[in-house]
């Protein structure tokens, strides 16, 4: 029995009207939820700067604290994508909001670096929301609209700008001593306190506003059947592409505030604002990337994004004035926003029944890039003494993906010509006979 007709005695017209309304509710509420999740996931990009001063952290400790949530949010994407396809997105998404609120709140009470690292690991659950949301949204939209719908959901990446714009203000809004006898913490601790409340409120909203009926594409299928696509090299190639458009996006969202402060000497508030200028196009242009991929196909869109990014990284790696730097970073953000959508359109086209698990793996690989890249940035800076080495690392990753994509395109065109030649030969032979 299909999800559209599962055991209901309602009149057909009523069911049809409700069915038309469900995809929009799922898309709107999952996008809002993902926006909040993403703000929490990259919280340490701002919070870790005053934490570094308070606990006297070195560059490596700072980079690890910033990157730890990205590790958790990446490693768990595949199992959560599988779980969503089997249990349903509404339940998994709401539960994830509530569970993530616990370590987020506890960060506001942390008293040492080790404790912060442990809590940061669990706060990384916020990053799992991407795999859950992608699986949840995709089953409610037909293939010809999936690129746009997944692009809209992915625009929830803009939640990172909440952290970049609001967190610096929140840090200074309440004094270090806090309010109400310390019940409301102050200083940098006020940020996770507010975020924990936002997560709980969003969980209630999702549960109340999204209908209880859900689609579960993995029901009735064996684990082996559902996970079979993960053995395909193509899936891992998509994961590499996603490192460039998403992993590098996360890494830069985490690293840029620190970079602006250290290299250009701006204050934390201005660093957050300038970083938000990168985040906004990297998030808000994702629906455009989905639309273009629906119309043109994901390959030319991804190709174009990689080429422009490589050109920008070449300039950035040479060191430029702050104004030109910011313009180039905005261009990079725009290409990442478009490219994130085009990569997931690949997945929807090639694996329409397995978006949860395949999207989970691709998101996991991309997210791991977001974990390792800041560590590589710190390593490259220590080795070279050159802060612009950050963009040499990013240029190398983008070039590898562009070359691999180009080689795949060459092979596909060669195979197409070979097949066309075989058809022509067969046709000629038959005509002669």
C-alpha cells in the first residue's frame, strides 16, 4: 500500500488536499530547523575566540575545538539517513532537535577545555540534521522538482550567518556574571544558553505544525538492498565534490572570523559581519543551483562552479587587500551555494530511492572535509608562516575534483561516440544485407 493511501478512510478530495499541503510544510519546517541546527553546529567559530583567550589555547587546540562538532556531524550522517528512510523524517528530526539541546545547554556551564571538547563532540549531532532533512524532503517531491526543493532546504546553511552576526552581540549582551543569580549565564556562555532554547522551541514547532503521516521509503527493503549503492565509486566521487562545495564552506565559515581578526586586524563583530557576507550567497543561492541543475543538468553547473572557485583561490592564495579579499570570498561563497545543490541533484538523479543513505554518505564525506580542512589550515600556517596558505590547501582540493570531473566527462563522451559508432556500423551492415 502506498504512502498516499495508507489505511485512511477519509474522502479522496480531503486526502488529496492534505497531501498537497504536506510537502510545503515539510520543506518550510525542515529548512527552519536546519537553519537553527547549522547555527549551533558552527557556534564555536565565534564562541571559541573568547574561549581561546579565557583558557589560553594554542592554535592547534583552537582548531580542534572548532572542528570537533564537524567530525560528529559527519560520521553519523549515514546511519541517521538510513534511520530517517526507515522511521520517518518528522520523528527523527524532532528527536534530534531535543537531544542536541542538552549538550548545547551544558556548554554554557563548562569549566575546562576537556569538558568543552566532550560537549562539542555531542553538539556535533546538529550536523546530522542535513542527512535527516535531505531524506525527509526528497520523498515528498517528484524528480523534476527535487533539485529546487533540496536547494531550498540546503539554504538553511544560512544559519551559520546567525552565529556570525548574532553571536558576537550575544557574547557582550549579558555580563560575565550572568543574570538571575547566575541561572542565565553571561559572556560567551550566553550563546549556547540561547541556542539551547531555540532548539527546544523549534522541536515543538516541527512536531505541532507538520502532519504526523510520513513516508518511509526503506520500509520493506533489506539493509543490504538499501546500502548497496554505497559500494559504487560514483557515490564516493560525489563525496569528493561535496568536500569542495560543502566541506570547504564549513571550514571557511569556521576559519574566516579568526582569519579576519589575525590577518586584517578587525574586531570580532566586524569579522563576524564579513564572514556573513560569505555565508549568505553560499546558502541563499542554493535554490538557484537546484533550479539550474533541474533545467541544465548537474554536470555543467558543477563544472562551472569548480572552475570559478579555482580562479578565485589562485588570487586569494597570493594575498590581497581586505576589500578584494572579501569580494573574492563572496564569489567563492556563491559558487559553493550553487555547487552544493548541483551535487545533490546528481544524487536525486542517480539514486532516487536511496537519497537518505547516499545523501548521508556524500554529506559525511563532505562534512569530514569540514573537519580536516581547518586542521590543515592550522598545519599549513605553522609550516609556512603564511596565512594565505589556507587558500593553497583549498585550491588543491578544488583542482583535484575539477580534474576528476573532467576525466569522467571525457570518458563519458568517448563511450557515447563508441556507442554511436557501433549503432551506425550495425545500421550500415543491416542495410547492406
